[in-house]
C-alpha cells in the first residue's frame, strides 16, 4: 500500500492534481497576447498624455488572471529562481506555481524584508550589496513591472539603451561611433558615472513622479533588509536584486537628455546612456565642464551625485572606455576596439575556469569554455576586434598548455601536443576530442551592427521590431534572436 496515499485525504489529492493540470495546460501564447494588449493600451494612453486612463488600465493589468500567471512564470524561470528570500520558500512544482498565481493580491499587501548578501565586484577587492526579495515579493514586483514598463518605454530618453526592451550595448556603441567618426566631430568627452545609483535614489521623488500605485511602491521601497539577523531600514534607493529596480532607476534618470538638448541643440553635443553610465560629447572642454554642472544639478533633485573618481573629461585622441569598448581617434580616424579591461576580464575568467579544472577531462573543459568564448566574441564582433581575437587565441592556447602540463607533469611536450591538439582542415593546434572542439576567437566574423531607430517603441511599433528580428536572424544565424515583449527581461539579440 502507498503510505502517502493512505494518509492524504482524497479531496486534497484531487486538489493537488487539479492545480498541477491547470498550470501544465496553460496556453502561454494567449496569456502573453492578453498582457501585451493591455500594455499596448497603457503605452498609447501615456503617449497621448492621458495619464488617468493609463492608471486605470494599469489597475486592469495588475488584477488580471493572465498577468498573474505570467509574473509567476517570469520569477520561476529567471536566474534567481533557486535563491530563496528570508522565508526560504521556492516555487518549484506546478502546484506551487499555480497556488502562487491564485494568491497574488494587493489587498493588505505588506512586503517582507529583503535578504542582504554581499558579492565581490569582478576584479576588485570590494563587495557590492545584493538584496534578495521573497518569491511572493518578486512576483508582486514583476506584476507591477508589467504595468510600469510601457510607461517607462514611452517616456524614456531616446538615447538610453540600458535595461530597455530590444536595446543593447551594441546600439549604444554604434550610436557613439556615428557621432564621433567625422573629422570635424566633437573632440571632448564627458564620461559620467553615478555614485551608488540604485542605493541612493530619492524615495520621495519616485513617489511623486512614477505612475504606479503609491501604496504598493511604498511597500517595495520601505521593506527594509535583514543582515546577520538584524533588521535595517531602507530610507533611500531601490534594492539591487529587485525585479522592478532597473525600471525605477531608468525612470529616475530619464529627462537627462532633454535638459542637455534644450541648451545645446545646435552644437556638437550628443548624449548616450546605458543604465547609470553615460557619455556626452562636447566641442570644447569648457562646454564639457558646463555639462557636468548641469547633470549634477539634475541628479541632485533625485538624491544622486556624480562619482568624482569615475567622472572625467577626456580628449578623443586620448580615447575612453565605455561598456567594454575602447573608443579613440588615431590621426583623425576613429577606431572602436575591445578595451584592455575587457580583455583582462575574459583572460582572468578563462584562467579561473582552468584553475578549477585540474581534475576535469578535455570534453568538460571544452563544454565550459565554448559558451564563454562565444558570448564574448559575439559582444565584440561588430567593432574592430579581429586583431584582439587573434591575440586572444594565442593567450588561451598558452593557458591551455599550462593546464595540460599540470595534468601530465611527467610527460614530454610531444606527447601532450598529440594528446590534446589536432589538425582540423587547414588549422593546426586545434584543442579537440573525437566529439568536440574548442571554439576559437578568430572564427567569429566581424559584422557591422545595424542600430535601432531611436524613436521606436516596442509597444507601439510591433511591425518594426518583428522585421528587425527577422533581419538579424538572416545576418547572424549563429546568434540566437528571440522576439519577446516580456517587460522583465534583458534584450536577447546583438549579444
């Protein structure tokens, strides 16, 4: 006799089965279409300046069955799905997910404190705080993020590219290239970085200016965090780790472009922002200084300040780094290449993998390294990176040779070479097995990136984005391109 069935009432077993069947039988195309239809209505209302109507449609969306199903799917499929909050709860089974969707409600909603952890910054000795909400709070943030994203996309600066739908770092870099490539272009660059952007945004400014249910927003902002069994209040900022935080940060920084263009419309002043990093071009150093003061005034209203150490004014002939790219003019010719820091990071990352791989076989090493190499080369494939790719092949070959020597310290060079490297086609020294081979950096062809039209809105210009995705699939068949109107996601293409 099955002990579980003998002790569990039949009514409960039937309920569990029904909930599981309900979740597994959901038609997600219909769910997405329903949510997208409401999001489009919100975007149209905001575009026409009908904020009252937009807020009423937001209420319909946040109380709709489809939106609740979709938010549960979002939080149970993202990267943090196996990281619990302070309650230790995870939604892993279909039954759990269905119960969660049915339980989402704004009635008497009270956000639980965040679980605070500190993670090391890449390549630095310092750590940054990460705040982890409970699964229920994540779902509530995702639900209200669905309603807020169309507002953010419609009101966004046209030259803002970070945490935006269907925009990427490649779009930002390509726009900068277009602005700076001319011989008579702007020569001075203001590199801006906001000090602790997520941690210091004014709560009062968000409450006064963000189109969202104020009581729910207050719960998100004032939940506090728990660290070493001590509860700390959150009087400012949005938690790094919260699903809705990037949307709120973008809304707080939108408007920067307008104040710049109003004052310097007919000058060689161009603005590009990616999350809290931005670049402004200027014809003279004096104008760059003026822009710095102007931006500082704009940020102070939102409780933010520029980082003195990271904000600097640079001449284009000296070059500057932005989003992992180095942008510089050489005798009047603009070149964009992978930055030295980006090369150091990928070299260090591969080195750390091989350090952990002392007991791995060759196939395991290849399986781990190939996605790393593919991701890095696809990110840099649209710029002048061919020489860097060739150099990286040489660096990785040396790292692999050291790894192989450590594994077989008693063997000679010839034996090691024959054991791990082979000739494939016209190429010698290919790190491979009978079934797999390591991807080489130089195999990735250089392809120009076609920049997005800045005025396009993913909720109002569906046909443009469908055509753009189809075009990218034809140009770069080896890069996965996925068309989705999920608001809580990073852009999938161009990477």
